[in-house]
C-alpha cells in the first residue's frame, strides 16, 4: 500500500505476522501454534527477549480461558488499519473472523516484513 508503515506495537506486529504466516487460525488452535507465535514475537523483538518473558507473554495472549486478550489485540490492529487506510482500502488488510477462523485476506507474497 505505497510502502505505508503500520505503527503496530510489538505484540500487534507479532500477531499480524503470525496470522499472515499461518494463513488463518481458529482461536482454539492458537495455543497449539504458540511456538510459531513465539518465533514471530522473537523476530519482532530482534531476539532481545528472555525465554522466560517470551513464554509467559505469549502464553498470556493464547490462554484459552482468557480469549478476549487475543481478540482485543486483533480489534486494535483493525482499528489502526482503518484509521491509516480508511474503511474501504483497509478491507484486504483487516483480520477477519470467518466462521471462527481469524485470517487476513492479503496474500503473504504481497507483504514485506521489515
């Protein structure tokens, strides 16, 4: 999108990257895929995170007893996209919930993660 920079915080960046890489995921699957999410977060942090902190942070995000943590982060991602791009242009970049699966319509080959 004309090389616009998304001003996501580190957690939002990791979650967005994770959803792009997985192609979509159900909330019930996120806990099983938390190693993938940890790797995304480690990349976002440039490796500057202790394993203990990485484990506890990602475990908090994917705790099945507290699913609103992840859904709130997704909501904030979508809000930032809509503010930056406008409702119409943001549409392919938004995280959508399609029959319980959170996904991004944008193909990964159209995304550059710096």
